[in-house]
C-alpha cells in the first residue's frame, strides 16, 4: 500500500487559488497586516504562518482558511441604484 498525503480536495484547491492570489508583489505582506489588525499578533507572525501553510508545512483550520479567504476576496462593486421612474 502506498502511503502519501491524505486526500484533501478542498485544501488542495484552496492552496492553488491562494498561491495564485498571493503571487503578486506585496500581497502576502498586505494579508499579514490585515490579519494582525483583525486577529492580533504581529504581521511577521502571520506572514510566517501563511507561508508555512502555502508550503504545506502547517495544516490550517477551516476557520483560518475562511478568514484568509474573506481578506483575499475581491470587494464586491456596488453599482448605484438607478432611480426607477414612477409607474403613473
């Protein structure tokens, strides 16, 4: 029997997406700064933790993945509501 990493399809897809989003220069530092303000701790701590997750040295909790996703999510652009003319 071959022993490998356990199957974690959600984590694998999350890692691919997060690596792509954090590849831009300064994006990891920005994420670390935001997480330090929201969750406490230093930006260096968060930067190190996220790097270890991306390098698969640390397995994150689902709660942490969700928090990181919320920060990485693109803001929803709200279009101003156009006034609808009256019916009468």
